[in-house]
C-alpha cells in the first residue's frame, strides 16, 4: 500500500544513509522500525490499574482540607510512625 509521510530532512538523510550502508531500501528500513515499535508495544501490554475500592463513605468531614502530612501522621499513628 502506498502512503505519504512527513519526516524531518535530517532524519530522512540519516535513514537513507543507514539503508545504503545495510544494502537495504528505505522502505524496508521504515517497515523494520514500525515492526519493532509495534512488537515492543505488544510485549509491554497496556497497563491497567486494578480497581481497588474500600467500603465506607470517603474521607471523614473533619479530615477534609487536612494536609497530606497530617493524613499520613494519622494513618501511621498507631504503627510507630
């Protein structure tokens, strides 16, 4: 399939030079790069944060507006923190 892409002149010059050094075509070099990027994405997979909820009604009214430091102090109060 034919398509048109726009890339910087400097990148195109480097790509052509690399293709010539390898005795390959610019097309094959671009296809190889695309395959590599797609394979890396497939190996990494999409990160999904697990759903973690807690029963309750959220932050207690007296804690709304408290600083993170204060909330942390309270959370570790009975745990030696």
